[in-house]
């Protein structure tokens, strides 16, 4: 959680370069690209799946023909909501909580 909070703060301050490894020559040589890839990752992990890019838009970003969306949400600590689950072959619903992974939340594209 500390790393995510640090990342969010640096992003809001427009200082993502501060989290780039200073001892890695490749990372330092390609600092702008590293920061851009961090922004791409954040865009793909938006809590609201409707704000995530489609694969075709993502390919355009990686090719350099379009830019990453500018108003990204850096809050990755959305609370997990309880939901009822049904067990096959069981009478009635089994009520419990399940972890809602991003892959389950994003839905089909």
C-alpha cells in the first residue's frame, strides 16, 4: 500500500521520474519511455473499467500515433464489495464475500 500511495503522490505532483531506478542505466537512458509506460499501465488498471483503453487504442499508444489519456485515476485501493454467490447443486444461495479481481470486473470487450 505504501508503494501505491507513493506512486499516486508522485503522479499527482507530475514527478514519476522520482520512482524510476536511478541505478539502472537502461531505465535512465529511456526515462521518458519508462514514465510513459507507467502511465499506460495506470490507464489499463483504471478502477472504472469503462475508462480503460481498448486494445486497438492501446496498440496506437504503443506505436506512438496517439497519447495516453490525461485524466487518469491513480486510486488503486477501491474496497472489495461483498456479493452473493451460488454453489451448483446447493439449495438456495450461499452468502459470502469473494475478491473481485480486475479481470472479473472489466467484463468482455
